[in-house]
């Protein structure tokens, strides 16, 4: 079991360490370019190629989509109450509590821990989380809903095309499948390296607050994942993915929103860093539990 856990953790840690060391060594890394390349090309292609390549159980797909949606609703309710009691600004801190890092950190773990089946279910969670982050998350941070941002994001169209193919049974030409697979293959390594770069560049300005909010994100995520998996009757890989993705740290999305709408980005960056470091420390126990 320990070797299995190490086989999952080591690639994630080493890829992130590569990004961290790259920046600390003073080498150039164009984060905006890499982020845009991953979100607008890599991730959409990875979503499409993965679901086209493997046999997907539509019942499991729908169940995971529902589970991830319910998780975000519960996250929003619990975190909203806690933040109100703590007298913290909802627009600054709520997005980071609702949307875990299901992409940079979650998807690699799903793949390494549960194989292609885990990746497809983990990607289902990621799709739902991303679509709501681009709508609800941005609405919370900005104070207004921007459908335009969603319509400009290629992941939205990738989800529509992929879902349409799954429900209708249509298959794209082989050259499209091969191209999307080739482009999608760079997504997970780049996500991990970019996460390491972010950890090297972000600074922590308020340790106590960042630590408290990081513990809220991780503790709430695990508890909600376990409870919802039980209530929805999830078992096997689906149960593991639900708990794993729900337990991920604060997503970089929250920092990007904070920067764009001037919502204390330095402090939000602290929650990204601390929650990610804590998540790495807790991964052995988390993987032991879900495996």
C-alpha cells in the first residue's frame, strides 16, 4: 500500500518541485501564456480525447456531475456561514472555499490513483467545477454575472461537444481524436509545473488567517466528500474520486479573480500556498483512505 501511495504522490510532487525550482533558479516562466495554453487548448482537448478514448458509463457520469454540483452548493452554504460569523468579506474569500483545485492537482491524482476510469470521473468533477467557477465564482468576486466570460472559454464548448458525443454515440474522425489526444497530453504535466511556479512566486501576508481558511477548505472538503459519497451511494472508484476531488486545496482560480477584481490578492495567494502545502502533507493519509 505504501508503494502504491508513493507511486501516486511522487510524480505530482516532483513535477511541482520542478516548477518551483525553475523559478527559484531565476529562469523565465511565462505563467499567463502557459495558463492560457492549458485552459484554452490543453484542457479542452484532454476532456474530449479522454471521454472519446475510454468507455464511459453514462450513469456514473451523470452521478458524478450531480455529486460535484451538490458538493459546491454545500461548500457555499458552510463557507458562507463561517465567513459571515468571522466577519470576513464574502467576495474575497468565498470563491476559494467553493472551488477546490480539481485541475492542477486533482486530475493528476485521479489519473495516478485510479487510472483512466478515475481520470474520466475526476474530469467530470473538474468540468462542473470549472463551469461554475467561470460563472458563479466570477459573479461572487465581481458582484455581477458575466455570461460573456463563459461563452469565451473553450472548456465550455468542449463540454458541450463531449457531452453531445457521449449521449448520441457519435464518433469524430480518427484524425480529430489523435490531434486532441496529442494536444491534451501536455495538460497534466504543465498544470503541475505551473502549480509549482505559483507556489514559488506567491507570498504569504497573513499566516493566521491563511492557515485558518486553508484548514476550513481541506477539512470541509473531506467531510462533505465523505458524507455526499455515502448519501448518494457512491462506491469504488466513484467514491474515491468524489472524496479526493472535494479534498483538494484552494484553486488558483480564486487568486486570479482576486487580482482581476482587486479583492486582496496577496492574502488570497497565502491561502493557495498554505492549503497546497498542507494538502501535500496530508496526501498519504488521504490516499490511504480512498484507496
